[in-house]
C-alpha cells in the first residue's frame, strides 16, 4: 500500500456524505482538512500507521 493511501481516508472524512455546488467549495473543505491534520499529528499517526509517521510533529 502506498504511504499516502491511508492518509486519503483521513482527508475523505471531511467530505463524506456531503455535496458541493462548486469545485471551489470542495477544494476549500479539503484544504481546511489538510491544515487541521497538519496541526493534529497524533490523528495522522494513528490513521496512517506507518513507522515513519511516528516522527511527525517532532
């Protein structure tokens, strides 16, 4: 499994079961999720589960 694949699940949680009238709205929601994940490395570590993820946020 590519290292980024489990990360995609964490991003998709922000848009699951949502509809967007414009592509810009979808982009905005995904961008906010990326920034939120960047500020919450423990969530990423748990969701990704790769050894290298342990070093995130250090």
